[in-house]
C-alpha cells in the first residue's frame, strides 16, 4: 500500500516551448530529492527523461516522460513533456491527467508561441497554471520584461514569488517575496542556499511586493485581511491556506525565477509546490459517462474506498519489457492481478505487474491509490484514451483532446514482401501515439500517414526500422483531385466485338449534365419501349460508375454530374452484361469530354499564429502557395492569419513555417471544400498524370 494519500500526491505537467530547459529542470528536481546523484546533460544523453535513442540523437524530447520523487512528505509525479509542436499530442496526454501545469518560459526568449499553446491547452482542461522563468543564468536575460508581458497576456494575477537579484552568467541570488529575505545559492550545483537579510536597495521593493501579495491572497480570505490590518504583516504560515486557495481558484498565478542547469531557485520552488500546489484531492468530483455511448453522467471522487476507475493516458513499447500502459487512478485502489472492465472497449482486463516509473527506471508497486500515476504491462485490449473500471460500476472518463493532423506523406516499402510487417508496425505505433494515423487510400493507391509535422513522420519511419525491421521511404502523397463538368454533353457509343464464338454488341445513347457542388454522381434511365432490355440497365450503370471511379480527364474521381441513358440498341444474341458495361463506360467518357470538363482541387483552411515581425514572410508565403487570406486578428501579443490554401501547395508547410519563424510559428489546418483549379494548374496536373501513366 502506498504511504501517500490523495491529498499528499501532486501530478505536475512540465510544459513550455521547445528548448526552455524542461528536461534539465526535471533532472535538477530529481537530484534535489535524492533520486539521482547528478544532473544529466542533453549533449551527453544522460538525462532521466530523454532516454530513447532518437531523443539522445536529436537532443530533443520526443516522448513525455513519467518521473516521481518525494519532497516534504509529498509525492510529486512529474510529467516532462516535449516542446516541439510535432509532438504536441504527448503534451495533451500529460495535461489530461495532471493536477496542474508548470509552464516554463525562457529567461532570454521570453513568451513564445509554444508558451501560448500549452497555456491554452491547460486552460481547456481546467487546470491551474503556474509559471517559471528559467535560464536566468544566461546572457541577455530580461526578467522584468517577461513579467510585464506575462501580466499583459495572462492577467495581473501573475505574481513573482521571487525576484532574481543578479541575473546573468553569475546568477545565484533570489529575493524571496514570501519570506522577505535574500537566498544566496551555492554555485556547485547542489541547489542549497543560505538565507539572509535583503540588501537595503531591495528591501523596500520586496516589502512592497509582499504587501501586494497579501492583498491578492486576502481577496478570497477575509480572515487573513483582518489579521494583516491588525498586525501589519503576515508570516508564510499565515499565508499558507490563503495562498493555496488563491492558486486553486486561479486568482493568483505564481511565477518562480530560476536556472535549472545551475540548480538555482529550484529547491525553493519545490518547497512551494509541495506546500501550495494543487493535489489529487483538490480535483473534487470527476465527471464521466455511465458507459460507452451513454448520455448518463456519473461522478467519481478520489477516494480509496470507492469503486475503481483508471484512465490510460500513454502507451509505449519498452525493450525487454513489452507494452506498457501508463495510467492515473481516479477512484478506488488498483492491485496487481485485479480484474477490471475496459468500459471503452467492453473487454475484460487483468492487471499485470504494476510499476512506478522514473524515466526507464522502474520499481514494482503492490497498490496504487487515487491521484497516483503508474504503469502496467501487457494489457490485451486497452489503448491510450481507454477507461478501466469496476465491472459493477462502470464509468467512461473523457478522452484526450488530440491535435489535428498537419503533415501527410505516402509511405513506400524499399523491399517487396514487407507489406504485412509495415501494416503491423503502423498499427502498433498508432496505438502508442494516436496523433499519428495511417490509411490505405484505394483511390490514390497509396498508404498515407499523417501526423503533426515532418519530424513526427520521420520519427515514425525510424521506429518502423528499429523495432519492426522494415525499411521504408516517404514520398509526396498524391492529391485527391476531382473531375467535374460545367455544361451538357452527349454521346452515342456502339460496342461491337466479334470473335470466333459469340460476339458482343451494345449501343448506348447518353447525356450528362452538371449538378450542384456536393451532389456526387447520379444515374438515371429514360429508356422507353424495348430499345434496351431492362435487365441491361444495371450493367450500363456499373460501366458508368467504373468510369466515374477511374476518371476521364486525369484519372481522378468524377463528381457533381448526372448521367442519363435515354436510348440505345441491342442484339438478340450478342448483347450481354459485359457488352453494356463497356458501352456504358465509354458513352459516359465521351459525353463527359463534351461537357466542358474541369479539375477540382481540395482547399484547406489554415490558421497561422505568429509573432508580428514574421507577418510579411507569412503573407508572402501564403500568396506563393496560391492561398487566399481571409483575415487577420490579434491574439494576445501574437497575430493570427486565416487563409484558404490548395492542398497541393501545402506540402511541408509545418517545416516551412518553422524555418520562417525560427520555430515560433504554429498552424492548424482542416479540409474546407473543393474548388475549380486555374487553367494553367489544371493543364500541369493533366500533363503530369499522362506522363506518369506513360512511364
């Protein structure tokens, strides 16, 4: 049995823009808690979080890592998340099960697009958010400017609980607002500090901030306000209950100054998290549904005596261990060997060996209590996003909010015969990472994989080779153009074939006419009398539909047209099903060509979020892609551009955007409609298609 109760367990999602130092900060926290004997290095690949081969090679976080340590009689679960937009699904999974989010900001770069993105994602989950300004031991830090901008963007409730006295390469002193004292940190990386009196030039400033903090906290606690007026001061112990309540209510957003690499300010932040940050018991009742597809709402609470319910937020495959499902317990207790119901899939599961994880290091657990995070091996039917619960009291918990796909690629095996391995590998990788999807498109005759960016898809390809032994390459996916008509067209087609035996004969008279967009293809027979026997009408329709699927202009599916067969001829001996199929197909093609055919292209709506200084580059790039800007608006200190861009021009857009903005731009995209192509582009596509067929 865990020695911690739900009120003693805190789960923190460590989030922020890329390269703000999340992974090193996580190592510093583990070091201070005695879980590791040194702070690791990104360059040497020795951090606890980034232990996968591809993370070490690229020197970035690709997966969210589950860490834990004890501090001041509290258990803190730390979910270290990637900062690159390509892996934002990992962030969403961590936020889904966290009690709060600690958002890191670079002390040099300040608030970036990724900061805004994780801030909003945490808000969407209703999580309290705390801020930390990291890397204050670098050149050109700007703490004052960052604080001002944070208050402008996130509100006046952002409040520094400490102030860097000497930011820069020699940073080692923090003025503590709560205790009104100076903390001087040792420069040996131990994280230890000596507390002393504030210098005269800082004393008045910190006293002023202390008073402002009391007023902020006292807004939700009249007792504290009265005590402050009576005594003209409040101790940290006096503030403890009010400060915690203010953080929970969102009326106060603490901001911590620190340098994770030098372990400056980290230990004090850990103290404050243990005392004031939200815990598992603070979540109150969690809402879910009584079953898959049910509209009956049920509530569960973080009670060890309640019915068991857990949520799987991450699935990974680890060497020498197999598939691991990471979960959070929301009610009841979980033990190895217990039988649970997967209420999302309606399948029974027996819990195997349960582990507490610190990166790749694992410790076996007997029991997991509400609010805690753990991992279990070899679940047969359960995947990321599933709920497991007591079979006698079912609940389905809300799933993870997954980001839309932003990058597509066709995947092609380098060796024949690997198709089954590829299919198995792609399915497994999708189960681990639901933000990656794949499908075989019968129209394009390609296996299309989709993800968050080029790096995301390259990571999938690398894992296919490492884990499943298949070597594949990525290619540009074909664009699913459509063919349509803009006027009426007619044809009279006779199919006559004579061989040594029975011949084939069919004659079909047909016209086609355009339909409104989105109508698809309609077929109608206006045959009167016995010109064509009724038994052959379905054969003609089958031939028409074959032509529709194969395309007429450039091999793409035909849409928004009506085909009407109104007359024809048959032979008493040689007319048969195959003859009328052929005649129907060719008659449709001839009529289609006479009806001013044209190509339609898929148009996607994109939203781009960037700092204002990149607007010129963004607008120019959209124009070069034949895009049409719909509008611009300000979102915080960023600019949002909405535009319609042809899918054929959107290839590698996530990578191009990252290059244009130095990684400070984000975008979303989704299908909007099909529209007519410009004539020059249409002819280019038709010519390229004919060339491909010739080859």
